[in-house]
């Protein structure tokens, strides 16, 4: 390939040089773009679709603002309460019933029951089943994005683990700080419960990506495809769900750290692949 | 002229919600939209997703399309804005060259010649992806979508002088990158 000049006057020469190299050859999409887009087209006219899209966007914005306000206002009040030394709802409960009494109550209602082996077996089976269901659901909803993240995990396992470790550390620290502030007000208590549950969504996504990567490994794919082999995915999910389920036989709370550890590489791969949108190859 | 009026008829039918008419419009421009997305984003998989999103955006905004404009430039401006948005959303500046790296050369021209040509094509794509998006967009529109300066002005909304300056710099950067890759075999005049 020869390029004669970078001068503006040699526009055609540059184009010809590119053409000679074959770089200007059009690239063909691997899927039928028209059929794919037609399936996703709104069933209404563009005018109605535009109006609906505008309404959806306004609703999205309003929801975001409401969610941020729901999080920020109670957290700010909680921070103020803590700074002023106002008694928090949990503190008030502890002082009325006494810390030792509260602990005893909790142990009596939850802890002691969890010590029974049939309960542990049941919890273990539940942890196993819920994990498999969550993984299969996530992979079913996002087959392409999970595949891209899974491929990224196979391409850079150590970097993914490092990034995932850092991310989960930051997540735990920020959620812990947020929960401290939210539980300092009465109104923040239900929000704290929601935040605690939502904080586990990345963990579920991470486990799903780890399962996808394990599925590729089990299938011995040299070049993983986007097609979802459900049997293999269920097998991978079942295998990956085993450690946390088995740990519940020793200690039920210990299952949580196990789940976090399993999610770490997947979370890292998700970050590196920008949520499964941007594949990262070994090359 | 016939084609232009035919296109206007298809647009009118599409505005009334005729999916078949919009499918015909998509058939006409699927190639150029996909190639624009591919050259801007550098990844075929992402370009396919982006192309679908571009057509969906075009459909939603079709009622606002000014029929005095050319449909192709309007569609490409939607495509370009979408690609720029997508590039901005990328938090990390990783180059994704897996398409380039993993593609297998065809054997039609003999394996050696084909491999050399493939390497040259890959080198151009790599060099293109290293350009800043503002330079990449004018280069892609000029050389890959074969648009005139006036059409690039319509698509990007930039003045001609800016387009020429960016194109000049894009050419120089591309040429230097290709020289560094060993694809260009002669000195580039300054």
C-alpha cells in the first residue's frame, strides 16, 4: 500500500490508496439487520411512537429523581441525627429492651432454629435452587451481554478477579456507610432494606457471568458463541451453586461470603467488558 | 429523480405506520449505516446492535424529518450522533480489535496474498480506531461513506473549513499510524 501525501489536495490519492489496500471494501453484517429491526419496531406510527418515547423518558427521569431523593433525604437526615447524637431507632430499641435481651431474642427467633440440621439442609437446598434459577434467568434475559462478559472473563481471569475484588470492596464499604446513615432514621429503615437487597444484584450478575464462563470452559469452545446452550448453562449454574449450598451445612451466614467470592471474577469481567457491551480479547 | 420521489413515497407511507415501506428504506441504507457504525465503533457485533438502534431512532423521529433534506444524510447524522454518544459512554479507552484479530482471510487470492491484504485492512481499521472520534467521523464519512464536503456539512453540522481541517489532520494521523505499522512504504511529505 502506498500513500502519496497527507496534503489536503491529495484527497483522491489518499482515497485510492485506501481502496487499493481493500480497506474501503464494505463490510457485511452477520445478521439480517432489517428483519431484526422490524421485530423491534413499535406497532404504532412514528408520531405515536415518538410521543410514547417522550412520555417514557419523562417517567424515567421522574423515577430517577424520586429514587435519588428517597435515598439522599433520609441519608442526610440520618447523618444529621448521628452528628447531633440523636438516638437512632435501632439504638432506641436496644436501650428499651437492653442489648443482651435483644441479642437473646434474635438468637431465640432465628439463630437457634438455624442450628437444626434439617433447617440447614433445607436452607442449603434453597440457596442452591435460588442460585440456579437466578443464573438461568439472567442468562436468558441477557444471552449476548453475558456471553461477552464470559468471554472477557476467560480472556483475562486474573485482571477480572482483581477488578472484581476492588469493586466488591467498594460496594460493601459504600453500602455499609449508606446503611449506617439510613438506619439512623425511622423513615430510612425500609429504604435500607431495599438498598441491602439491591446491593446483591451485582453479586447475582457476577455469579451469572462466572457460570457463563464455566459453561464455555465445559463446552471446550475455542471461540465461544453467543448461542445459549441451556443444558450446559444449567449444569454450569448447578456446579457453581454447590459451594455456597454446601457451606450452609457448616454455617448459614458463611454462605454469603462464598457467594461474594464466586461473584468477584464475574463482576470484574462485567466492568472490563462495560456491562457486556465491549468484548475484550486475549490479543 | 424517480428514485428520489419513490423514496419520498416510502417515507410518507412509513410516517403513516407502514412497516413494509420502512423495511424498504432500511434495505437501501442498511449497508451504509452498518459500515458507518462499524468504522466508528470498531466492532461488528456492536455495530449490528448500533445499526438497529439507529433505525429505531430514525423511525421514532421520522415525523420530524424535513423532506427538503436528503434522507441518506439525515439518517447518517442520526447514526453518527448515536455512535458518538456510544463512544462517550465508554468509560475506558480500550481498543476492541477482536474482529480484526480473529477474522480469517479468504483463500480466493491465494493464502499469502490474502493474508497480506487482510493485514493491511486490519492495520487501516486499527489506525482508524486510534483517531479521536471528531477526526474519525469526518474520515469515515468522506472515505467510507463517500460523501461530499457539503453532505458532511449536513450530517455533522460543521462548517466546511472545520471539516477540511479535521480531514487533513485525520489523513495525516492515519498515514503516520500506517507508516508506523509498516503498511506505508514511502516517506510522507510534511
